[in-house]
């Protein structure tokens, strides 16, 4: 969320920046500024009433103490009138703050200056592509066909148990899945990220803090009875570990990683885009999250991008990196790099990671601050990335490493899975 002080001081640059998203913010920003002026005016009036009430209360006590009950009782009547006015001021102020909050939650994050405008995902900029060559056999198969051939993933059984988008991994398929999770965690830990095991269910405040709610309410599984949400990514519980926390500058950076199952209600896509492992309702992912000072946040983003590059290089997969245009940015992101691996069998690119910086957008929602070494309180900058999302990585491994009679396992994974082929 954009802070009120930031909106007051940067009105024009916010409107210009949000135009990169094709988002016309001028009306909303003007409404917020006017409401903020009204709020501060009402706050001043309320404080005057409270001060007057406190002054009268002291006078009443003094009069009673001196025995002048008549004067004291007159002041009590005046005090009751002031309390009634104070209550009305407070109610009006609460209503203004409620309206302000509603308007603020409608405004997405301002894209970084380096982000191009664009109209759709077709305008995303490719900034890197490795030169890994893939040689497929003559009669190559898609990963869902390979899964059936080698009996390692059962989509029909998952559909029977739950529904589409909930596959069952079997035998070497399950071991490969588990090996990938451990491999990703080990890579993250060796890079300085501390491992956490976090809840898979979060409350509304946690979803709001990282920006999933209310923006992505329809994409999250919600238990109405307990009013809890299944997490769409470990970013939500990890970042919320520091909700309503004041850190010291020397506490930063904070680097966290976690493996979790993730849950997302996907809708509106059909055909090859959702076949097999391409799009699931439940999937495994290893996440990295960083809390940084504003000065070091952008260099931290570069470190995270290079970290994911190294993981994909170790897996010997063909991949590229896209810098998202404004039209394709997530609601909370200021700058995002997407990693995609190439599936030669499907002749398409599959997204396996998004690495993003949110600047202070999440911190404003989380009320997450740090005290600088000079004693000034400032918002923390937050970042997160997938390192990595498993389903499409697994699909890429199966498809790109297939031969006529087996699927080869990349050398770096053999110690994690205990076999060199399927």
C-alpha cells in the first residue's frame, strides 16, 4: 500500500508511474488527498476537544476538592457536552479513515522507473537466454505421456481423489519431487537463507499484509468456518513473521527460505496450457524472501536473480529471463523478473520462477519498520522469489531429458534421488 505521506509528496510521479500499468490513478489519488486533508482537519478538532475535556476534568477535581460543588456540577454538565462532541468527532474520523483505507487498497504499486509500459505479456522484455541445446528422440513425448509410460505421475487417480489439478506422484516420480525440494533448499541455505517451516493456513491480516487480499481473494481457497486461507505461496507466512515489528538497521538483511505445498484456484484457461503439470491447484514450491534497507534492496534483487540462474544452470535446463512490462506486473510488485524453461516437447516456455521487489508497498501494509543507526524509523523493503516452483521444473526435466527408452537425471540431482535414470 502506498503511504499517505508518500502520496501527498509524490502525486504527479505516482500518476505517471501507474500509467505504465495502464491504470488511470488520477481520480483515486485526488480523492485520497482530499480525504487526507479532511482527516487531518478532523483530527485537529478532535485533539482540541480532548484537550478541553482534560482541562475541565482537572478543574472539576479542583473545585470538588475546594468544596465548591455548585461550580463543579456546572462544569460536569459542560464536560458531558464536550464528551458527546468528542464522540461525534471520533465517529466522523473513523468513517474518513475507513474510506481512505478502502481507496488506498485499490491502488497497485508504482512500477520501477526501468519498467516499460506495454499492453500485455507480449511486451515483456527478454533480458537473458542460455544456449543449452536439447536433442529429443524422433518419437518424443509430452511429460503427461511420459508420466503414464513410466508410471511416475497419475493424473486420473488425483482426479478421482480430489479433482483435476491434484496429481499423485508415484515411485521414482515421488522421489524426484522430494529430491528437487531438498536440492532447492540446500542451494538456498548455502546462499545464506535461513530455513523455516511455516503454517499452510493464514488469517486475513496475513493475506492483506503481503497483498494477496483483497486483490486475489478469488484465487485463494478459503475456509469460511475458521476464516482461514490456504497459502498461495510461502511468501505470505514468511513475510508475516515480521508484521507489526520494528527492526534495527543492524538486523538487516533478513534472508528466509521455506518449502511448502501451495494452493491456488486457477480458472479461465483450457487446452494445453493446463494439461499435466502445466497448471495445478496444489503444487510444491521452495520460496526465498528478503527484508532489506532501501539502499541495498536493488542489489539484493540482482543477487536473487543470479541465485535462481545458478540453480537452473545446475539442472542443465534451457531457460530465459523476462523483465515484465507494467501491464503484466503483479499488483504489489515494483519490478519482476520471470524465469521460464523451454519445453521442446511442447514447443513452449514454462514459467518456473518470479523474482520481485516490492519496495515499501508490503511494509506499509505490514507496519514493518526498521530504526536506522541514526534513530530514524523507516519502512523495510521486501523481496521474494521462487527457487523454485516444482511442477513445471519437473515437466521440463522429464521432457528435455527423455530418450527412446529412459529419462536421464541431471548429474547434480543424482545424489538427491538415488538413481541416474527412469
